C-alpha cells in the first residue's frame, strides 16, 4: 500500500513538472507577408494582435499613403501597447500624421523621441525595432523640417507652401567644395 502512495505522489509531481515545461509557440508572421494584406485584413490583424508591430507599421503607412484622415493614424497608434508605440516606423508615421493635422510641436516631440530611442539601440536590434538606417534618416529629415516650421511659426495647414519649402530645405543635399 505504501509503494502505491509513493508512486501516485511521484506521478503527480512528474505530471506537474511536464505540464509546466511545455512551451506553446505562437506563430509570427513574416513582415513581408503583412505588406501584402488588404486594408481590411490589416485592420483586423491589428485589432486581434495589438502587439504586432510590423502590422501596425504597415497599417499606419497604408493610411498615410491612401490620404486617410491623419486622426485615424493617431487614434490607431494610441490604442497600441506602449512598446509598440515606441517602434521607430510607427513613431515616424505618427509624427507625419500629427504634422498633417497641423500639430507641428507634437510631431517634433514624437519624431525627436523616436530618433533618440533609435540612436540608443544596438545595431543588432535596430532593424527589428523599426529603427533601420532608412527610418532614422527619415526621422532626422522630418525633425529638420519640423524645426524650421516651428522657427517660422507655421504649420502645413496655415501655410502649405512654406511647409513644403521647409521639407525641401531639410532634404536639400549639402555641397562642400572649393570656392
């Protein structure tokens, strides 16, 4: 009788141990496959998986490309978890949406914070965090244009021509040469 009790206890401990060590793997979508989804599928994916940063990057970019109301981008990003909001590409799209709304200072704050976070990441982690070289370059150019708009006390809504000029000046190549 005693050995049966011991066997039951050992069996229960083994069952608990095995159950605790089983790992469930959640499939992760390839970022390139997310880019091929339709707008409705992207919206559904972001609603179902708010932690999916590549899906949110693609959705916010698609909203901007389709000239959807910029408030839509800001609202979708505001519902995402904080670490997804801090993604470099998501922040870039959010800053562009703020700029399109006329909130130049808010856009500058978002873009500057994103560039600072991206610059502090190790090179191995930067691409996965939406902070690849292209995103950092776009953030730097956007910050330069936004800073000029703040200096001129304008926004794309109040003076679209000068706002476009600020972007042109920010992206103008620098030529260094003899006089």
